[in-house]
């Protein structure tokens, strides 16, 4: 699979092997990821309520993420997998540590980090859709790919709306490098972003 736009390194075959060997846990983690993605969109809307384009775009993303959350939860229920907490991998927290704390840099970084996470989700759901032996899950993952691509495109477009392109591209390169470094060592617990 070719490298997804914005990502500096493709996902390793070790991740795919780990995920395919632990589909129930990955599915449960996927539920957590969809809920967190909706929360991220909502938090950005609360932080920047006067940014009309941002609010409009992220309202749509939050709604779609919650629909995906419900879809994953229905699959979990059908398979008899109870909702349960999972220890998150270091991916999200470590990537969020890269977000600068002062404005206007904070908003730029938050949009770019969110876009990178969505891009990685798009890539990994695509890998699962291609290689998952469970046909129902493969079809489900395939059905989500377009929206994941739309989401990372929306975060890029928002960053491009509010910031100079040159500053955006330079910062994206730095954050994408950090994102690749975080994933360079496979986390021992199977997760969407392990």
C-alpha cells in the first residue's frame, strides 16, 4: 500500500500481523478511537467558537465519528465483546505533547496532529480491509476509509484556511516526523495506533 499523504512512513507489517492476530481487541480499541475522535472535534469547537468554518467543519466530523462509534459498538455487541476500558498506547498522548501551548501556534498544531491521526487511521483501516480474514470486518473497515480520508483532508483544509501555507507545511513536516518516530517501535499491546 502506498504511503498516505502527510505520513512520512508506512505502517509496518509487524503492526498488521499483531492486529490480525488480535481482532477483538483492535475492534474494542477502534470503539475508543471513534469516541476520542469525536471528543477532539468537540473540544476544538469549544476552544475556537468564533472560527465559523472550523465549527461548521468539525460539527460534521464529530457527528460522523459518533456514528462510527455506534457502528463499532453494534459489531462488538453482536460478537459478544463487552465494552471495557483499555490502556491506551503512547501514540496519542506523545503526539499531543508536540502541540505548542501558545496561540496562534496551538490551533495550527492541534489541527495538524488531528489530521495526522486521521491519516494514520485511514491507512490502517485500509490495511485491515485488505487483509482481514473476517469478511464482515473487512467490509466494515473498507466502508470507513472514505470518511477517514475526508476527515484528514478537512483538518488540512482548516489549517490551510487559518495559516500561511509555508508555515503549515514546515510544521506538518516536523509533526509527521514525530508521528513516524512514535510508531517506529511496535507497542506490545494491539491497538489501532500501536
